[in-house]
């Protein structure tokens, strides 16, 4: 899938699809094995612990060079990531 055909991202708008929520995965290759994270913004929580805003991720598949950006589940973080 080319960037232009990817409904979640266009290089012209540089916006994430606010409705799609999922873990980073290349739809073309069918795996997350070749994912290179461009950016990750963790979820924001209210003082009572509820989610105020989902996290966001932008990434490129180094195998096919597709780019994607979208929201991720509040519990998802890149492997080895921690807020300390």
C-alpha cells in the first residue's frame, strides 16, 4: 500500500487518523518486525486515572517503506519504554 492509498495518513496533511486505534503494524507486510518508530506520544490521563487522550505513534516499515500514524491503546508503549 502506498502512502497515498493509506487512509490513515497522507504526507500532505501530516495528520493521524483520530478514529483508528491499534498497535503499530505494517498492513502491507503483515508484521511489526520491520517497524521503525518515528515518534511516540504517550496517553494522557486525568487525576482519577481515566484516559483523557490516547497515545499517538508515527512509524515507517523499513521493509516496504510505508509510513503510518495513528492513535494507540492507552496501555501500549514501545518495547522498553517507561516513564520514570
